[in-house]
C-alpha cells in the first residue's frame, strides 16, 4: 500500500507564518513512512488568508496524520485563516 504523504500535503496546504500550524512545522516536515490509510482532498495555501481560488489535490495520509490534518484544519477555521480546507478523510478500501 502507498505511504503517507504528509510532507507534500503540508507544503501544499498549510500557510507559513503566524498560524496555529506554525508550531507543528518540524513534525510535519519529517517524512512519514507509515502506510497510508486515508485520502483527503486539500486546497493549496494562499499568501493571504483565503484559499477559495486554490485548486484541490488529493493526498494519502496515515491514520495519525489524517487526525492531525483534521485538527489543524479546525484551528485554521477558528483563527479565521480560512473556511474549511480539507474534506473529511476517506478510508482507503
């Protein structure tokens, strides 16, 4: 089965600079070698706080990172950085 793609997903979807995700940069930059269990559609991060015009891409994530992405997504919405960026992760059959 495919490996978790948290590293390219983080580079593509999470904004840089002051944001709730900033303190997670080190762990997100570490390449995960876990088996992917979920797929998630993620929008690209824009330079401003909006990502409405960004295209969505699909990434495969392990169970732990799919939960982390969902948590970070909630925090980005709570902090006013964006609307929902991630669809609910779908279990890989």
